[in-house]
C-alpha cells in the first residue's frame, strides 16, 4: 500500500497519506477540506557509492572534504547541498 503526498488547495497544508485506491484524494487533516491534490514526489536512489566514474571519468566529491552533506549529484544544483 503506497503512501502518497497531497496538498490542500484551501489551506496549503502538505501531508502524506496511506491510500488503498491510487485515484482517491483524502480530505485535508488540517482544515478537513475535500479540495486536495496529489503531488509529484521526487525520487532518490543511491547508485553504488561516492565514487562513480561511469559518466564523467571523475570521482564524486566526498562530503568529508567539504564539510557539507552533499553526495556529489551530477545535476549541479542539488537542493540537499544547502
């Protein structure tokens, strides 16, 4: 049973809900409005480690050398990098 993310059109609250029917949109837990919509979730995955040189021939940067929590994504503008 998947957990989907929703947003209320009335109050703007974002929430997660376990649903049995993927087309079902549950009411908002904050204001009880029926005007909710499913959000598109960003997916994350790990592809084998900090040093994956298949695409560029370079190692991904290590988080220990920069002091941040960046995993060295190839997109160049990762929202988790701060």
